[in-house]
């Protein structure tokens, strides 16, 4: 296991994050361009997290500008948007629902 505090660990981590971000952008661009992507069916409804809860979660996590916040199933993007706007962090959201992706 690499020590993430080393230069090699940080570079490796940065490369993984860039690769994931590129994949998310690729998928999002296909949706925005109208490319036919299969829309999965979902077993659970989208229930937005209240902003007061989002803010408190990010505060308790002590999110800082040098952090990368990732939200799998990001819904309307409120958590990643708040992490970036209010805490200055880099943030990546992953969402399968095309309508929620467009909202975020």
C-alpha cells in the first residue's frame, strides 16, 4: 500500500481523479449533445437532501479548498455545488438519471 502522503501517492491519486473526471465529462457531454444513452430504471425515488443538512455534512467533514469531494448518486448536484462554492473544494458528482444530471 502506498503512502498517500508521498509525492508518488499524490500523483497517482491525481491521475485517478483526472481519469474519473474525464469519464464523467464524457458521459455528461453525450447527454448534453443528445446522444442516445440507455436510461436505466430506478427502484428508489430521488429525495433531495435539505441544504441545511448538506452544509452541516460538509462542515462536519471539515472540507477544505485542497479536498476533492465525490458524490456518487449526486442527484441535482447540491452537495458538490455547495462543496465547491461554499468550501472552495474541487467536486465531482456522478449521476445516472439524465433529468437530474441536466438539473445539476
